[in-house]
């Protein structure tokens, strides 16, 4: 079967996730994954029939341009075996442990907020959690001081939380990029850096038993008789 590779590169993590979402929803392609090469550069790699890959790359480029984060794009028809053997561009999809343990985002949205510097990210994350019914589900670093936090919740809550987080990030430091994806596909979900803390089954916390010591009754001693 004729196959091709499609690659779109952006300069932020939220932009590359949004780009991958647009590529998956525009044509019958498979998301191989992301390649992060430092300096904030990320590339989404998809595979499929050449015609589908062309449509997907066009959609991905358009999305990246809308957010001002497009770096470059490329389509490679019929990649050679030697290329696939060395570079991370083959059709193997990582099998994440969370695939079975973590619930899907059905009918929910994800939001990504990226800052340059960790303090702004922590402050923005705290504000988002306080602003709406959302949950932190992941965190990613791509170099050049860029770090992204990922939240999940209903669309309206995610939008409200991202808006509040943007203001706090700008107050503390530098806001770099944001993205809201209303209904991410399962394949996109599997590509996200979900926190291991969300995958583990919580065990009951064992606390030492509180031992209460009975206090005996106080005995009154007879008054001392003065010596004669």
C-alpha cells in the first residue's frame, strides 16, 4: 500500500498538540508521535496514504499558522527502510500504561498553557484549579525554558480556567502559548504526558492507632498528723 510521512513543526508544545489534533481529524492518518529536539521545537509525525497525509499536513499547517507557531512542514512519500530503522518515524505507536488505567476524555476538553519559566506555570496552574472545575493531568518541558501544564474538564470550565491562568502567568512571568481542544480523539489522548500519579490505584493511608492511656483516679492521702 502506498504510504507517506507527514511532518509539521512548531515552536511550542500546545501548538503541536493542537496541530496533531487537526491532522487526525482532517484525514485518515496515524499519529506516530512527537519529536522534541530542544529549543522549544516540536514536530508531529503522521503516517498514511499520500493523499491523506497531504490533507493532514495542510490542516496542521493552517492550525499552526493561526497560533503563530509554525516552523516548517514536510511530506515524504514512500520512506525507505533505512530511514525508518534509524529515525523515530515508523508506525510503532507507544503503548502507554495509562491506556487501560486512565479514563478517556469522552465529552470533555483539554487545555494546555505554556509559560517560559516554572514559577509562572505553577502560579497559573494554581489559579486554574481555583477558578473552575478542572483537573491537572500532565506536564511537559521542551527546552528554552518552555513548560506546559495540561488540564481536563468540561469545555466551559477549561476555557474559563485557561483565561484565568493566562492572566496569572502574565502577572508572574511570560505566557508563551495556550490551546483548548474540545473533544480530543483517543489517539491524541494516548500521546499526552499524563501524570503517573493519575494512573496508580490509591492505597489506603495507614496511620498509627491513637492509643489512649487511662488515667487512674487520684487517691487522697490522709493528712499528716503533726508530731508531738
